C-alpha cells in the first residue's frame, strides 16, 4: 500500500470529440505505475468486448466493471433496464469510493448517464463530495452537466475537428474499442 499524502481531485473529460475514456485509461495506467489502486466503473456499456476489458487484466491494482447493455439508450425514453443498470453501477461506485480502498475511481460515461437522467445528479455530487480525501475521481462522457463542471478541479473538453468517421472509416478494433 502506498503512503497517502496527496489530496484527490475531480477530473472531468467531456465534449463531442474522441478521447474521453482513452484519457481516463491513460490516467489509470499512470496511477497503477506508481502503485495506486484503481477502479473503473463503466456506465451504459455492456457485452461489447472493449479492448480495455482485457487490457486491464494485465495491470496490477486495476479493476473494471461494466453496468449496461450493448444497445443504445433512448435519451428521451430510457428503458427500465437502463435505469436499473445505472443504479446498480452507482451503488457499486458509492461502495468503492466510500471504502477509501481505491486511490482513483473512474466513472466512465457518468456525464451522459446524468444527462439522460438515469441517476439523480444531487446523489452523484454528494457521493463525490463525501469521498475520502485521497480518492481521485475521474468522470467521462459527453454532456457534463453544469454542476459537474463546477465540481471539477480539472476540466477538459474534447472537441471534434476531424475524425476518420467523417471519411467513412469504421470503428477499428484496438483503437476505438
């Protein structure tokens, strides 16, 4: 176990550009490289074999869990199962964060989960504010709500300028997923 002298901050990666989850995974790599224990909780993702799922298995002190299904969620009318997955993931996130056992917790796609109203924004903010002092929280996903933006110590907005999709290039294994 590492000595905990630092204060954990809140990092937010949002915007319509590619790279939000990728940036968070880079932080995980850096964190475990220094002996920190990390957890990634992915919301609105499930049953798709993202490269990070098997990649994390090779990293010490890193865990990943998914809460979602492989289908797109209807923003205007989310299915009951989508809400249930989000609630299940958030229960796990609260448990992990409050335990103080982890140095970094990534809440992947939390911003979009909040935007789609799958979780109560105030509860998520209370969880983040109530975390043990050393726990770093990273939130990813488009549409970060103003309350999350205000809470952030670091905010990065990914802006799509040019993307291979624009020229018909399909998602590539090991790059986009």
